């Protein structure tokens, strides 16, 4: 049976289309494609989260080694020697005597698990005992079971217990409390703790100055 001209024309057009399609595919394949962005690993994301969390609530500023209580004592030397490796030197009055054992256990655990490549020096059992005794002996002096009565007592108990045990209201002279309170407010801001209102601040300061005026 003879092939119709129309059929021949259709076959010719189909063949041309297939040739053009093949050429286009080869041209597209020859164009270099940009590399796909690397997927973030779980470890990278965890590190980023850890750094972000660390910046949200920073610890209070440190002190100079000369400002430590009994700076020439073995305990002070060990605190300066070990604690300065990872963060600013903490004041022993940052925590109460009942809080320091828990805080130190957490610090020793972190130091023990840090990579050797960081070169962090760890303390032996005897040194750890000396550090704990020193910090507890010079810790924050806390208030008794019953705070002195007076206007502002409730505000003092509510605000100051957010960050630490309630301090003994007579550890500072009456005239020293305004500067101490301002320092505490700076620490609260650094640690992302909501600040007291102006009214609360006035009540707390009046209370502290009143109960400590005979110191």
C-alpha cells in the first residue's frame, strides 16, 4: 500500500521534534547547576540554640580577685584559679551557703565533661572541698525565718527572692542600700528578670533603710 504524503509529512515533523527535544535535553544537562545548600545538621542547630539561650540571661558581672573575701586564703586562690577559666569570677555572696553545694556540683560536672582540647584544669577532691568551704563561709547572709515588720516587707520578699535567697536586711548600712539596690537592678536587667515598678522600688528601699538604720 503506498504511503500517503500526509503521513510522510507527519512522520517527518515527528522526527524533527524528537531531534530538537533531544538536543534541548542535552543542552540543559550540560549547564552546570548550583550546588544545593547543605542541610543544617542537628549538632549545628543544637549549638546555635545553646548560644542563643546563653545570651538571653547572662550571669551578673564578675569581680576582681583582689575583691574576694580573704584574698590570700587557699580557698580564694582556688576559686580564682578554677572559676576564671570559663566565666568572670563570681562573688561568694552570689549564693547562700545552702545553695553553693548544688551550684558547685553543676560547675564541676560541666568542667569534667568539657573536651580536653579546651585545656580546662579540673580540681581534685581536696581542692573541691576547700572551694566549697570557702564559698559557704563567705556566702550571702540570708534573713531569718521572720522578716522584720514594716511597710515594703512584702515587696522586698517578692522581688528579691526571684534571683537568690532573701538577704539579711542588716548586712548593709541604711545609707548603702540605694547603691546596692541599683546594682541588683542592673543584674536583673542583664539576667532578663523583670524589674520592679517605681512604686515597688520606693517601698523596698524605704523598708530596707528603715530596718537597717540602727546597724
